[in-house]
């Protein structure tokens, strides 16, 4: 399915139930899943778990990650603050495929209010198996990396 053997997953309380279901699904696909929280439905702040996962990707400790909250918007905002993270909020399979083909997304963000378990599995499957196309998209990805370097300096 993919050359990714390890993946990180994290959620806030609003995405906890879906995260737990998706974690089991990913493990059944023989992936090693690193769970970075939340660990219960108890109310928590999404910036903390989103940062933990995005930091793992940014530092190169893990190639790809999945974030889940109620809408996905907050997690997307947090994750995209870190250099090298290309978090894509995907509500459907086409968005997931294009996020990989065109943007080489390395963090998939799901909104539990908009993606039930069945749809989330389909989105994850296409996101994991789709390769970056390169070509004109590589030029644009390099432009994004140049912007990140300017922002950091």
C-alpha cells in the first residue's frame, strides 16, 4: 500500500473516538502507529497535540502523520506553523489524492464532524498510497520551502 512503515496520529477530545478507530485500522494494515494523544474524551487543547505531531514530522522523526479534531481547521493552522510540515485538511478522497500528488502533504488532517469512520478510512487509504507527482509541482514545492527559509531568518 505504501512505503510508510510508521505513522503518527493525534487528536483532541473532539477527534478522540475517530482516532482510536483509525489507529486500529492502521495497525491492521501493518503500520506502526505512534499515538501522541489525546488518550481520553476528556476536554483538552488541540494546539498541544497538533504541535507534538507536527514537531515529529518537522524534525524528520516520522515521515507522515494524521491529526483529527472536530473541524480539522485548528489542527491545520497549528501544524502548518512548523517548517517542513505540509498539513492538508481533507474532507474527501479527491482532496487527499491531490494533496499528495500536487503538494506532497505529509500531515493529513481530518474533521470528525465531516468524516465518519468509513470515509476517513477511504481518505487515509488514498492519501497513503498516492505519490508526489513532481514536475511543475516540485517547482512550486521548492517555492514553499524558500518562503519557509525567509520566514525563519
